[in-house]
């Protein structure tokens, strides 16, 4: 045995792009076994998974993954930084994972690692640049992106790293590897065929976003997913087990928010600067999820962040529980 490969995933659903990534990763690392850390029934963008975690696990196991470990909801429903840190903490604590492979738009580990080093060490000059951008009312991800551009100057390779979602996650994986002083060796595979959130199909590969859209529009997905995924998705469709999006919990979310006090909402993770007032007012005055999100969203609070907050409320994850779990959670 030459080693064990680690992958962080959502597999929402498992598709041909994931097969390509898995096969290339195993070829490059010459590993025999693969461990995937996968989000559960809720995913990082603050939404429901298309099908339940057990079905998605079955898709992965039937397509070449050897072991699937669930990424707990407090990590799965979090920022890219916490999402990545939870996954790396699990892989590292297993004590047997030799490599981490992830997809990225840039396809090069060196610039991602350089950016990760700056974000991890956060020199004073860089911190000051972020603070200045936050004061202008920007969201933290956008403020960090601009600060990084200013810090690296005219080097396009570095300044565009944080423009792309898979690059961002890759940087966070590398930061976490540094943080935990892990011996896991990272590598990245370039996403050549389909961008994140793209709705196009190219060479039999489509993004998970495109595939979910195809499923919801009643289109056939046999060209873009392994046969095992196709069969499992078809079975879920026949049994009414497809979960289109967060709107399936619309009534429950509104009920929970209306029942909560202002202080309880203020104690949800990611709520700050008086956002609890906007949330409470919106919950008491609207009757559907779209209007709720629209009334809460600001320039600084993205839709994904708002949706994650709504799920924290639904799942009764307070800031105290969130911090306690993150502090104490370890795999033995």
C-alpha cells in the first residue's frame, strides 16, 4: 500500500467530474484507498442537499470512495474557513491520511499556498488593508479579496485567486493544514470542464448546480453522472425524496424565528452588528422564504450567510454550542 488519499466533498450529487477528480488524484498520488469527508443533509452554501446523506454516501462508495465520514453540521453550515478547518481536522486526526486532493480553478498548488501563508500569518500590513475595506461596508470575503490584491500588487496570478470559489476553499484547506501542523501533503486538480455554478455541459461533465437544475426541470442526467448515481437519483425521484432547496423548511423557519427572542437570535452564529433586529422584523412581516432573505440581506451579509443563519436557528445551533463544539470536537 502506497498511501491513503483524503478528499473533502459534498457530492451533491456525485457526478462525472468527481469521477475524473478521483481517478486523477489516485494516479498522481499512487494511493490505494480514499477517505472522503462529506457534508450531511445541509451544505456549505446554506441550503439542503438534493438527496439525503445516506444516498449520497452510497453514490460515493459505489463510485470508488472507500470510506465516507460525515462533516458535522456546525462545520458544513459555515464559512469556507470553518468548513475547511473542520474537514482537515477530521482527516488529520485519523492519523492515516497521506494526501489531500481538491479541485481548483487555478490548478497550481504554489500560488494557493502563498496566499494561504499570508492569510494564516496575517501580517499587520495585510490586517490593516482588510480593516480599511470592512469600514467601507464590504462583506468580509470581498474585503479580503481586495486587501489581497493590494498586498500582492500587480501579480495577477495572486490577486485572482480569491475570485473563484474552489480556489478559496483550496486556500482554506492549506491554511488549516498549516494551523494543525499536519503532515498531509496537498495537491490540486484543475477544473477544466465545468466551473462551479456553471449550467453548461461539456464532454459529459456538468457542475453539481447544473445537474440539480436538470433534475428539477425533469431533464435526463444519464450523460453527466455515473450509472450508480443515475439509478439512486431515479429511485429518489420515484419515492418523492428529492429535496429541491431550503424552501421545503419555509414554514418551520418562519415559526422558529417568530418564536425566538431578539437575544436568542443575536446569539446565533454569524449574527452581529444588530442583524438580529432585521431578522426579527422580517420574520414578523413576511410569509415566504424569498421575502425573508431579501428583507434581511445587505451589502455585507450575503445570501449564503443569511441562509446559514436561518439553518442555525432551525437546528437550534447557538453561538455557545457552536464554539463549544468547535473547541472540543476531536476524532479518536
